[in-house]
């Protein structure tokens, strides 16, 4: 269980979140929505224990996340940042294998079982790229390697900051499908995303930030509404039901309909 208690986030003198209380349980998929600069990445980094809260607490299984030893934490939660800088050349296989290091004793490095790594490569359709240098990949291919590495880490809590960036539609849907399957296997998933409709199709819960301290959280149907979205994004957003499923569309600037 990953929880927050009256979490407050700020950047310099700008408040992002005033007081956010969450209970992220195994089997749940949380999407984090909000305009640019609202604090989505800051929230994920704080949940991951990579920055201290500006107020309140973040706990993993009842312990403040900041008190976990790095190796222990790496075995329990995984974090995918928005961008990964390649400092040197690796093959795709080596890059994904490196994600396994928290689970290996020091003396076993290099003798690891590659079954988990191969399964992650296959899951994201990377088998044919296994021996490619990561510096030669397209942006979308590199992002799939990043996601495969997170899956190879085999953690209980998966935190992903904009995992769909650079991916084409097929691989966006594939990634979201695999995250849902991971949740059904007992993992907790939290991801930031800009596409409201993709979030609604795959998430069970949502956090909606407006960048001025307000944060709504709960089941997706209670949080992601036309009124809440319009207020957070400062733009009219309408809901429409198609074949029994709710979709959202932003009003055109020339749209005079209510």
C-alpha cells in the first residue's frame, strides 16, 4: 500500500498541492491528470521517494518512503522518468538486464537468469531489437525499452511519468494493456498522461491537479467529470457517451455551443 497524508507540494514559492491524501492499493491503476506545470511529475517523484514532501507524508507499507534503504526501495517500487539520458552505448538486452540489479547479489552480477528480461522484451515487441545499440533507436523504440526495463524490475508499485510519450497508437494501447494486466496480477500502477480518454479507458482511479493547490482524487468516475476537467484545464471540456462509454472533447475556440 502506497499512501499519502495531507501531502503538500511546492516549487520555490509556488504551491502545487495543498493537501492530498491517497491510498493506492494493489490492483489499482491511477492516472494523474492536469495542465502543464501543475505538478504531475513532482507528485510522481515524491511518491517514488526521489524528493521530500513540502508537507505531509508519503508511506510505503506504513513506513515513510524516505526511511527505506535505496536497495530495499528499488525492490519494491519502480520509477520511469519522462526522459532517460544514455551516457554510453548498451544493447537493448543489456539495458533491460541492468534493471534487474536490485534483485541480484553482488557476486551474481553477470550470471543472472535472463528469462525475466526476455519476457519483458517479448511483451513490448522488442525481441528483434535485442542486440541493437540503444543509441541507434528511434524515440518510440527507446521508450519501449524503458518500459520493458521497468517490467523486468518486478516491483510491487509501478510509477510512470508520461509512459506514452513518443509511442505510436498501437504501442500506447499495448503499454496501457500491459499496465492493466500488471494491476490484475496484484501490482499498484500510477502514471501521468495527457490523453484524458486513454486514461478513462484504462484507469480505475484518478488524481486531477490544477496547478494552484487543488487536487481531486478518487475513483475515475467521480474525479474525471466535465466540470472538474474544465476547471482544472481552464477550458470548456464536454463529455459525450458513445456506445455506453464516456468520452471527453475540448471545445473549439470558435465553438459557441454550451
